[in-house]
C-alpha cells in the first residue's frame, strides 16, 4: 500500500478514535477524508492491477502462477482494507450529520446512539438479537418500498480500470461519463436496467438512522423488562448478567458454556437428565414470552420513532421549506406513491393512524398550489382521516387544542373550491 493511502487510513483512525461525544468539527474533517479516499481510488482499489495480472497469467508456468496467487491474496487484503476504510468514513460522516439533525430536533438522547465511529455493527451487537432482527426488517422495508425507475447500466474503461455505473435514462451518457472519468474514458457496454431509490436515498444515512433508533429503543425496552423481573426469573437473569450473558437466554438450548451450565444445574437454575439440559416449564414459558415481547416492542417502537417524525415533517412543512432544510440528509422532498407505502408499517404499529392515506392527501393538496397554514392543514387531515382526537393531534403537532378544533374549516374550504378560495376570502374580510 502506498504512503498516501496509509496516511489517509491513519487520519481516519485518529479522527474516529475519540468520536464520542458528538463533535460538530468532525463533519468537515470526515468530508475531506472521504473525498480524498474517493480521489485515491478507495472505491475500486487494485481493480486495474488485478485485471492486467489475470490477463498476463494465461502464459505463466506453474511456479510463476503459485507466486502470483500469493501476490493476488496480498492485493485483495489491501483492497479490503481500503474498501472498509471508505465505508467506515461514509457511515461515520452520515452519523455525524444525523446527530447534528437530532440535536436540532431536540433529540439529544438519541444523538449519541448513532455510529459516530463508523462501526454500526458494534451498535447492533449491543442491541441484542431482537435489535438486529428489527434493524434488518426496517432496512428491508426501505428497499421494498423504494421508487423504481428506468436507467442504463454502463461499463466504462478508464486507465486500464473498468467501472460499472448507473445513469438515468434521460441523461446524456457521454456527458455524464466524461464528467465522472474524463474525456479519455471509453464506454464499453450499455444495457437497460432498473434503479431503486428509497425514501432516504443515502445508504449511509439509512444505516446510521435505523441502527441508532433500534439501539436507543432496545435500551429502553431492556430497562422496562428488567423492572418486571421477579422471583425465579430475576434469579436466573441476575446469574446470566454476572456471567456477561444477555438476560432471557435459554441456556438449556445453547451450544457450549458447559462450565456455566453445570454451575446453573448446581444452583437449581437448570436441570440435567441423561446428559441433556432442561429447565422448568414455567420458567421456559416465561423466557419465551419475554423474548417475543422484546422482539415486538423493539420493532414496533423503532418503526414509530422512525416514521412518526417523518410523517409530521411532511404534513407540517411546506414543500419549498423542505427543499431548503430537510428532516434527514437525502430524504425525498416529495415522497412518491411507492415511498408513501413505507408508512403502512406506521399504520400497522398504530391502527388509529392511516398514515399512507393522510400523506398522499397532503401531497395532492400541495400539488394544487394552495397557500395555507400547513400546520393547521395537518391538524385538519389528522382529525378527518384518523381516529385520533383533538388532544392527541394537539400534542403530536405542538398546537393549542383550540386551534386544532378549528382546523377542519380550512380543509372543508379547500375541498369545496379546490384552491381554498372561500377560506382566503374570509381571512381578507377579517371573519
């Protein structure tokens, strides 16, 4: 590995080793580092060298080929280190930007749960098996409800390296390729393809956002379950905590931990018959119920904490203002119908709140060009389309209850005249 590349990796390590607590100054440092890594080819390390080497290997003797394989193994290790460093820098940058947004929103307690050091896997491991499952489920939902559009998949050869990129079907291919790789780049293959664009386009932001929320929720759920521990269950879980094992694990079903399990048998926490471990039916049933409860609570509450602020932002913020100051980096300014389907999972978590219907109706009214108080419009839509009462809407939107109760008049005017003409006339007359 050349010295400039090693220097970049070392700079990244120095920047991230003290990533907590959140430091706003790190954003600029990470932006510069990531840009330098991309310029230095961290996104396609040694690809050209390997391509040339494999072509030359066709005429090699067996001894030369064995030596070459060792070199290729070394190249791959270095390439892996570069790709890992670039990915870590990208996730850390997204996490820092996200933490800044959380602080602006007044969510300081969540800001420190983002993967500020770029290691989101450590945060997920800290969230437990049920947290990891919730993370995967939510990330899959983002992909499943993504906007799908036509594009071209292009292979470009530039300085002995081949790159594969996607270009929107409306763009000029030659212009985009020249802008990305220079005038000497050659397009070697063009074929139609499909592009998926989730509600939050940036993968780094999605990873940081979902892992932070899941970790935050998993901690609160764990505290709640701890408070409900009594009797034999408390004794069982206290023993596991002393051993550094997560609570509610069915130790009769795990592999290994022989010394620990033998100790549990002696303490009456497990049973052993004919070499097989077991436990009392009541305790086993309670552990299974708590595992299911933990899984459901983490997924449902994470879903609500993720989507409820998004829904509120879309309902209360005018389109032009969303363009200038988005809720999260890379979030769609105008959600498509496909994006709106993501809010089905908020509806599942709270059946009184048909979020997709409300969101689509808000976008339709925006398309009409109506100039109104968007917060009052949001209140009117929530009262009409959901089963929530004025008190809930008042708390959710941060409005006075009296204002919420008056809001349906606005929506009635819009629906009656199409552009809210009657309402605006009354405002001008001071009525």
